[in-house]
């Protein structure tokens, strides 16, 4: 009978204590692998809180501050971006799409984000996943609102209900816009990102609530907007080409606002029955926005336009690459990663020490077994190898069972972590790093088995049954 078979049969004779030790090791292995997988996926999910966006542009401030305010709704921007600057920049060569966002309002502690229809078309999260509706649809006019999943769940809102937006961030509200209630027309599916905790309204709703642009005629506003734009154009492009764009834009602007005046007069008679509106009606006449997101046709345009924005003469602006800034922000949380990994390693060490304690505790009870083995011809090194093999078998089975439990846990926790925390766990095979962790556990288990093996070796020598070779 070989040593492996003998070690297995010997362990089975003590199956109660061995199974308990094996289960302890399996739980610790599952915990170690789970923490490591969640740590890696959390890092990836954090970096993918916003994905597919090449640049975030806002007033000049710190990179992380701009990221926190525009993506995570944490803090607030010190300054805003003039609307004419946004209109000019989004027309630059290589820009595939842009999403304006306006922050500063709230609803019962939840951030209100003003935007347009491009938000639901181009915004991506996770692995470039699109926003999807659990109920309803996107807003079509300034009297409609779309809620994130957490907002609807926490406040128990349903489609068709009317809510009131308040001026001020967080739980601090300075003024309630009671005269401009909005109707819930859509509820987004959970994303595990700040989108779930956000109330989405059209830019025109923010414009109307704050009364922006109503004290001037459309022509006056058009001139006020186009004048600084023309100055910025002179500092970037050729004079003749931009002069032509300026006149055509002013003409289009006047026609657009004449249509707005007519629509506004009709709306006063039908305030309770908003009609379907064209996408242009979602913007209104904003003077400024908080920031805007941009996507480009090629990465080469990203670097070029970013440099131009940071050197923009019209006003001090800052363009950041969200992926780079997210990694920089995560590096500040590196200590948290190390603490999680340390805790899981300590759990594994404790389980291996439990195996060592079990082997040492049962060693005195096995002296008769060892003496019988010596009497049938087993040498001291056979006894040493037998005890070591038992420790290796227990550790190996513990790693295999723990790995199986790890995949079961990932399968069960996958939907919950995605919906609640935005962590997308994959059922992929073990990574090279995770395999190295299992190898380290096997090595540690083997080292732990050497201590009872050495003790048994000396027992076999002191029993007076040494066989001379």
C-alpha cells in the first residue's frame, strides 16, 4: 500500500476531526478567493462607473473635484461653464457626441441632473452598458422627469406621480419650485452607480425653474450668446469661416426662439396636459451648465481637443480623462485593498493553525498506530512522510472544496452585487494571481504538516522498534 492511500485511510479513521478541519480550510479558501475577486472586480467597476466617455469638461478646478462633482454627485463645482463655450467646443472636429449636465438642485436629498436626450443615448457605465428603463420612457418635454432606481424605491414613487424640485444640494434646500412640478415618466433599471440616486430632468426644466432667460427677448439673448462665442472663434480659427458660421447660427437662433415664444404662449393654456416635444425643446435657453461629457471618433482627437480646451481663451476650463482620474482616485484607497487582503490571509492562517492543532492533539492517541506500523516494517522516514501526506491531503481537499464554494458564492451573489453596488462579478476561471494564492495555501499547509510529522518521527525512534537496515 502506497503512502497516499495509507494516509487517506488513516485520515478517514478520524473523519470527524478531519472533516471539521477540512471544512474550516475550505471556508477560509472561499473567503480569500471571494475577497480577492470582489476586490479586483470592485476596482474594475469603480473605474467603469462611467465608461465610453473620453472627456469630462468643466470649470477649471482639480481633476478629482471635477470627477466627484460631475460623476459621483459629491461636492459641487465652484464655477460653471458658459453655454456658448459648450456650443463652440462640441462643434470641434472629431467630436462624436456630447452630453450637457447641470447640477445644483435636489429632491429630498437626491441630486437633480439637468440634461437632454443624448444622456440616454450615449451615457455608458460598467462594460459600456447602456441605460435601460425598468418602467416608462425618457422625458420628452420640460414637465417630465426620469428617476434612478434607488430614488424610486426609497421614496416609493411610481409612474404618473408629480414631484417638486428644490434648489440646493443634498438635504439642504433653499427654495422649493412648487410652481413647476414635474411628472414621473420613467424609472431606470439599477446600475450600481450614482445614476441610481439621481433625478433626471431636461435642461429646459432647470431653465424654467430658475427663470433664466425670460427677462430678455430671444434676439437679445442670441446676440449676448453669440458675441463671446465670436471672440472665442477669432482666437481659435480663421476669421472669415467663423464669421459665416456666426451669421448662420444667429439666423437659426432667432428662428428657433420665435418658435419657442409661440410654443410658450400655447403652453400657458395647457399646463396640465404637456404634449410630445421635439428634442430641441429639452434645452431651452440656459446661460451656463455645470459640465459636459464628450466622446470622440478617435483617441487622437481626444488628446488634441483636451489640449485645446485646457488652453481655451473664452473662459478657464478643464478637460479630464475619466478613466485616468478614476485610477488616480482609486490609488488613494489602496490602503483599503491591503487591509481586505490582510484580513483574508489571517483567516487562512488561522484555519491552517487549526489543522496543525488537530494533528498535534491526535498524535498522542496515534502512538499505538505508529508502533504497529513500525512493527510491520515501517521506517521512521515512512512515519514522517505519512504525517506530512495527511496534512497535504487535507489542505488539497480543503482548497478544492473551497474553490467549488467560491464559484457557487459568485453565482449567487452576482445579481445582488450588480444591482446594489455596481460590482459585476464574472464566473471566469481562476486568474494566475488566484492560482498563486492557492499554491501559497498548499505550501503553508505542507509546512504546517512538518511539525506533527517531526514529532511522530521522534516518537517512532523512542518506541524501541527501530529496524536496522
